[in-house]
C-alpha cells in the first residue's frame, strides 16, 4: 500500500454528536455557549449543505465506510425491523463484511486508531470497534443509554452488554460517570499512551449526547434556567434571524411550517410549559458540556504540538430528534410504562440521575429550521446537519460553503489526505463494496471548484421514507407526512425549506429523478417493502417481542 511519508501525514479527529439540530451551536446560530466549537468552526470551513442519513446507525455506517448504509449492513435500524422480516444482505443490523472501514485502512498504513464513544454498529466480538480497525476503544454499544450510567431502565430495555473497552465488556462504570466526560477522558488516555509514538493518529469521539434521555450536570443546567420560558416558536424565530445574520441562510428564505400534532405553547398549562422549558434547558446544558469536552481535546492537541497538523471534522449524525416516544407504535406505551416504573421525571429531578426525558417535536423543529421535519425523515430537517472541517493547511479555511456533501465523502477525503489508496473491490481476500462518496481533499485546498460534479445524484431511504437528489432538485416520498403519500419535487436552490411542491409543474423533471431513484434502489439493494414496526400489526408485534425486550429506537 503506497502512503505518504509519516512526517507529511496529518492526524485526524472526528467529533460526532448524536441528534443535534442544525442551529444548535453558536457558529450555526445558537444561543447555547459553545466557544470551543465556535472557534474551530469560524477558523475552518462551515458547510450549509452537508448531509447524513436520516438516523444514527445508518450514518455511522456511511461515515466509516464511504458507501451507502443499505450496502454496509444497516439498511434499517435493527431496533425497529418487523419480527417477520427475513433480513437480506445489507440488512444484517451490524457493519458487515462486504465493506472495509477507512479506519482499518489507516491502521494498515501505520496510523494509531483510537475511539471513545457511541458505536451502534454491532455488539458481538466480531462486530465491535476492535474488530473493525480500532487499536484502542471504549464504546457504548447500543443506540443510547442513561448518560449517568447504572439506570435500571437501561437494564430493563437493553439485552446484553452496554459498554466495551477494546475486547473486554465493561460491567462497572466509575463513580461520577457522565457519558460526555468519560468518553473524552478515555480518548485523552489513549492519546497520552501514544505520546512517544511517532505514528500519526486517527481519533474518533462520537458522543451519545445530546440524544435522549436528556441529562446533564446541575451546574450546566443552572446556566440555562429561564432561557426558554417563552417557548419553542420564539426560539425558532431567534435562531432563524441569527442564521441570516451569519450568512448561513438567505434573507428571503421561507421556513417550512412546524409539522406536529403537539399542542401550541399557549395551549399548555403553566406546569406543562415549565416541564417543557426545563427539557430544553437540559438539552442546552448537554450541548454546552459537549463543547467543554471538545475544549479538553483541543487543549491537549495544542499542548502536545499536534493541533496544526490535525484535521478536525465535526458533524451531527442526523437532524434533531423530534419524535415523542409515546407516539411510536407499540414501543411507545411499553417504554412509557417502564419510565413510570423506574424513573423520576418531576420538574425538580428533570435532567438529573434517575430521570428520563426528551423535548419533543416543537423544540426539535426550532433547531432544524428552516428545513422541514426532523430526524428519521428524508426531508432536509432529517438529513441536513451542522458540519465543519478545521485544517489550518486548507486554502478554504474561514469560508462558509454551500457545496453539497455527504457523510460518505469523509472516508475518501481522509484517505486522500493521508495518501492511502482504497483497495477498491477486494480487501484481505474478500470482496468489498467500493466507496460511493467523493473525496473533497482537492476542493479543500482550492484545487477544485466543486466536490461533486454537476449531474451527481444521491439517494436516501429509511422506514419507507425516500428521497433522491440531483444538483439542486430533490424528490421526496414521505408516507403520511403532511397528509401526502406521493412523490413531491422541490428546487432547493430557491426553496430549502421544501415548502413549494413542484411535482405537477415539472412532471418531466420528477420522472427524471424517479428513474435515478430506481437506479439507486438497484445499486444499493434497498428493500422497498414495509419492513419496520411502524407498519407492523400491533397485536402480532406485542406477541413477538415482550415488554422487557422492547428497546426504543435510537
């Protein structure tokens, strides 16, 4: 394998956050205090058209492999497939052997490979981080868990181990455990272990925050007390104004209206408003604490002379989480019952150990605005995420870019910057899928005007929700959303909020995109049949999976 000389190769740090909305850090319009992330973002390249999958494990599969999640084994989220679904290749529920991670390739090329945080790509010895290229790792294996650790609710809904270090399952967490803090501490431990090692490193810090349950240390929650008492609509308006001030959206943008059956703020009782505002306070505190921990890593890099030669990528794994658990078929009532049995969600305890809260669709859509809807949807609110890359050597440092990019572009970009060739269609004697993403290393250095050439098409699918995009045209199929179960067409160049359906005005354009959709299905193995519990018969599902095995989607 041909690689650059060690002295010429950069280090890499990927910071992945879980369920963060587009405007949830200061550099992207937030009122939340995120000075470390803001400094990196302003000095780097901020993307305004960067896309993930609609939910977390599919995005993680795409990030690490550079190909579509339907190929990599996460065609659907394992937590929500129907009990009668016979999983074909691409739907194994873990990162399969048809792909190679770019972490494995960096390791083979002489990189130290380190991870601490949420994995969500397999929980058996053959599918944990140590088996997919990481030399050192501390990982949360399922899609989510109590951030303070040790919750009886975790034990009730998660079968098997929750954490693993390297190849050893972890049964005891340290006193004072808080996920964001501990993940960062272990990553710093791994970095410290290699201070005398001349190899460059790849470090992966995938926080499980701010994924529900919303929990944070008391000091951070107190900082935001009263900040959200005027409700989510007021926050949404402030965020939109700030996005315009920062030049991240156009002055004349038309935001998509909030889509939810949840009551308006003024229709809530005083107690309901207090509970809701507290949930948002806790959410803000979680983001604040993430930033503090990013600061710890940045400080280490600077103290050890590694900052200037480290490529730092920050992104969210999908849009903000708008679902309220009770609304989920079957799982919702069961999960709510477990919460009533095991948790204290009183106002005084909200966000503390023993609580298990979330903030709902209105707060989420304040963060995804002007885009439509939230996590789990193929609309822009579900897949357009905050992302920036910080690399002092990049010619585009300091720019705000509207270039279209996806999480699949990360693997080929990092391999390109490291001077490592992807093996193509074979790795260690087994066939593998080639990357579908495109390197933007040349674009970063201003050697190219575009990341994706004109005419490039990209598809998305999850839970039967579909989308296909070519240039600025996008077709979307979201069963039931807004009462419309048909393909819609949007011109994102003038309508990023997906407010004006042009399907009837431009039928030829829609048909062109649908032909590309059919090609995407054929190339990636998308199963278009209804396979999720959202489509399952409630009685059959209840019989197939008892209460203790019902784990909420993450």
